[in-house]
């Protein structure tokens, strides 16, 4: 009996450790992929003559990649696939976010405000797109 | 970090929205502030945003591809193939835009 309860506690500890290390790994992955994409974008901006091409890497799906890695690793392919499907609505929201920033910059809105405006635009449009995706099913 | 917590609290579908938070794009724009000021900052931000718009369109294709490829090929191969599709799609959209509209 004592052995089985010890085994249960051990399993519980391993589970908590896995979740804890998974969370840390998730943050580390996001930091590495996201930071790498920002650094890559900056370097390309300095090197390449077509400045807008470097901007492509500012849209590198680093957060999606790390989320899929963690979801696939901890919960399996179905959960990872479902997460990627949900991210489609988020990506449409991201497109709106960039479009709003670009519009703000070209319309002569102050640089900071063009960026600040893009965040609620991203959130609202993402929520609209996800409800549309839900309705479609 | 906030996105990770939200994604973990609200399940895979709502988590998916926050999995697509444009963190890299916003960080890239903010990092421009370190080197550029005034009109030059706005011009560089416009360049980055134009490219990012192309990248975001490719992201939609990437997310759709990932959701299908992960189911059929597993999350590792599915993810790598979806990222490759992202790179190819972004380059093709960019080249088409440059050739046709600029």
C-alpha cells in the first residue's frame, strides 16, 4: 500500500515537473524563435536593397510554431492541428493589424499611435474571424 | 508570456488566436526606434509593414496547411512542411506584387 502511494506521488511529481518544464520550454522557444525572427528581420533590413522583403520575416509565425511544438509534444497531433486551425482566424486578425498600422503610417498618424491602434484592431478582428469560423462549422 | 497564459487558460481554439499574436512584427517595429528617428523611422516602418503584410497573407496559408498537414503527417513533419510553405508563399506573393504593382 505504502509502495503504491509512493508510486502515485512519484507519478504526480513527474507530471508536475513535465508541465513545469513544458511551460519553461514554451517560453524559451518563443523567446528564441521570436528573437531570432526580429534579429533576422533587422539584419536583412541592413543588408538587402529591397527593404520591404525583410519585413516578411517580421511576420514569421514564431508564436504559432512554438505553440504547435508544445501542443504537439504535450497533447498530441489532434490538439496541435486544432490550435493551428484556431490560429487561422488569428492570422487574419494579424493581417488586419498590419494593414491598420500601414494605413496609419501612410495617413500621417503619429508612429506610436499607428502601432497602438493596431492592437485593438488585431483583437477585435481576430474575435470576429473566430466567430465566423465557428459559425461556418 | 501573457499570450502563453491566455492560450493555456482558454483552450486550443481561443489559444489559437493568441498563438497568432503579432509579437515579432510589433517587436520589429519597436526595434526600428533604436536606429531611426522622425521621417526615416516612418519610412522604414512602412517598408517593414509592407513586407509584413505579405508575410501575414502567407501566414494564413501556413496555418491552414499546418492544421491539415499535422493531422496527416504528425506535428513535427507537418509543422516543418507548413513553415516551408510559408516561405515559398511569402516569396511568391512578394515577387508577384513587385512585378505586377510596382
